[in-house]
C-alpha cells in the first residue's frame, strides 16, 4: 500500500485531467445551449484546458509538491467541490 511505499520515498500523485474536455457534454456537437448550461455548473465559469492540466502536472513534478503523496488533484474549476 501507499504507506509502505511512502517509507521508501516513493510518492504517488495524480492530476485528474486526462481528456480535459471529458466532462463537457457532447463536445463534438454545436449544442451551445447544453454547453452553456454545463459551463454554468463550473464555479470558475469555464472548461479546463490542456494548459490547466499541464500546469497541475508541472506543480506535482516540482520541489514545491515534495510532501504531497497519495492524492488525486482535480483540474475541474472546482466543479467537484
């Protein structure tokens, strides 16, 4: 488990980004009304971008995140809160 790996300084961190548009309903369609309704459910008011996910990855790979382990960081504009 993670507690055993932590003793050996193995850190497990994961940004939850994947396809940064995966939460967007029918992103391959032009249904702007559905897109606007879904966007309104995101507290920060917009869909995530590839850059948002990349910035989370850069942070997790940095020295500043050295004590973060065993977590999944949601890159979703506070939608999961």
